[in-house]
C-alpha cells in the first residue's frame, strides 16, 4: 500500500513539474512574440492591448461571464427542455388525478408557458426563457418529436381491426369526416371576412378549416379505452377500427389540401399529386413486402435490436424528407413509414417500446410548449372573437359527435354504443394540434383563429371522459328500470 502511494506521488510530481516547465517556456515565447509585434506598428500594439484589456475585464467580472454563458444557445435550450418536461409531467399528473388523460395536462402546460399566461404575468421571465432567437431551434426539435410520434401512430394502425370491422369502420369514420368537414367549410363563410388573412384565398382557408374540424386523436382515444378497460370489448374494437380509418383518411385529405394550398398552377399541382401517389405506391407495394421478408417475422428482433432501430429510423427520416420535398409535409411521410413497418408484432412492439417513452416524455412536451408559444388567448378580446370561438366549438362537436353517432346507429348499434362512439371520435387532442401547426406554418390560420382552434381541441378532448361516464350512468339506469319493470 505504501509503495503504491509513493509511486502515485512520484508520477504526479514528475508530470506536474514537466507541465510547469512547458508553460514557463511558452510564456517566454509569448513575451518574445509581443515584443516583435510592437515593432510592427501602432495598430498591432493597440489591438493587442485591447485584447489584453478585454481578457482582463472578462476575468475580473465573474458575474458577466456567467451571464454570457446563460445566454448561450445550448444553455437556453437545455433550460427550456428542463422546464418544459417538468411542467408537462406535473400538470399531466394533475389531470390524471381529475380523470383526464395526461396529454390534456401536457397541452395545458404548453399554453401556460406561452404568452397566454406566463408571458402576461411574468414577461421578463418569459422573454429570458423563450427568447425570439431560440424559437427556431425549439421548433426543429419539437418537429423531430412529432415525426417520431407520427411514425408510432402509423405503426398502431392494425390491419386486423380494419378487416374485422371494415363495414362499420368505413361508414362511421367517413361520416365523422364528411359531416364536420362540411360544417367547417360552412363556418368559413361566416368568419372568412373578419378572421382570415387577406392574402389567403377562401378555398384554401375553408378546406383547412374543414380538415381541422375532421381530425380524431387516435392515440388519445386508444389511451382512454385502455384506462377504462374497453380496449378488447366489442365497442372498443369497433371504435379503434373507426379511428384508424379516420386517421388514414384524414391525413390523405390533409395531404391533398396542402398540395392545393401550395400549388402554383395546374402543372405543379399535378406534379405534386403524381409524385405523392408514386411514393405511396412504392412504400406500400414495393418497400413493405421487402421489409417483411428482410425481417423474417421478427424472430431475432432482440438480438439485432440496434440494426432494426437504425433501419427504422433511416426509413422514417428519409420518408419524411421525401414528402417534405414533394410539397406535402414531413409528418405524412413519417406516418406512412410507420404503416409499412413489418407486420410482425415483435418488431412493432420493440420499436414502439423504444421510441414511445423518449418521444412522449421529452420531445412531445416540446411540441406542446411550442404550440403554447403560438397560442395567444389574449387576442380574443372582443365579443365577436368569443362568439366565433363558441360557434366553432359547437359546430365541431355537432359535426364529429353527431355524425359518428348517427352513422353508428344506422350501422345497427344501439344508442348507448352509438353515442359512446360519437364521443370517442370527437376526441381531437394532439392530432388536432399537429394539423393546426401545419396550417399556421402555411400562413392559412392567423393568430386569433389558431388560438380559437387550440381551445376547440382542448374542449372536445376534455369532455370525452365526462360524457362517457354520463352515457354509462344513463345506460345502467335504463337497464335497472327495465329490470324493475319486468319484475313488477
């Protein structure tokens, strides 16, 4: 033990002495260089002196150094991520306790961190935490999270559900799209003059309002069913199939609307549609079969986990890149990449488990916060704005809930199940925010309409759980009264 310590002390002493000698020799080199620089002219001397003075000031002002480091882009980003993740977790858990999905709390956390609350109550803290220069980085990082989320959503599309419930799923889902789409286009007639940007044609504004009214939040719906133990029930299987068809149809409609909005003439529009259809054909009929054969049923997914993950990430990012370049949106490519993943349950479960935790815990809250930074509820400062907000919320509920419930009733279901399907299909949540942010980025949705539509997404998602409980309560009371009547 003593000999080891002696060896350790000797090594430290020898190399420490060597470092000291090298630094001393380097200091003499610096002195010689300074002397030669002074002989070159006054400008060089002045510059060197200025640099030395600046160095002395920096060394002396420790607080200034810390403030400078606090303003570094990486420092700001790390602080933003920390605050956003903590807020999303705390408020998400709070909403779980009051019977709401955690995603609602995460959406509310984003709004709280934005100008609607934090920016209004603590403007200095808000400007420090979310300076304008950091918005671009936060947006890019949040988009990466949504791309991974859409990939997971695409993998959640279960072909077996669609085959088993094809008739009811198609009827209900398409009714739940057509009815609110019509109402969204109709509402556009009333609000276009007062709320739409002056440079946006009515057709673009109306089509996007229709799409925004038609979206269903498949992941939130699935989470609600799981929390209530309804996932494997007949009603649960039917509504999952309906939501899956709704998602696929809504994203295809959204891709078409984006192509229409971006077109610069019939030639470019036709080219966009042709390239999109070509890419979809390649993904579904060429890439998907080859992926199934390459993965060989997913028997070695755990053994080759890193290879599977790398292949999946390459496919999703390239697919997202291609659809972005085509002129649709990167999210559609990510969704399509998830849909063409091998049918093996082992592979999909592996990718879902690995990606969901990180994207849901860290990246998606960034998207909610970024959406919250865009949401300015304070802009709704007159009765016309609040009237428009109330009207849009009512039309969204009537179109989605009413259209789905009536279609389910026509498909042969009883009223409690039909109304339950309508309530669940009326859930919008995160998928709505994704569509709204696309419309905002395209310049179709101005700040006031964006805030109204965010409130609509929150409202329609928040009422899902209470309405389901109310329908269940009324249904049980009806059964009890029928039993009493039969007994009597």
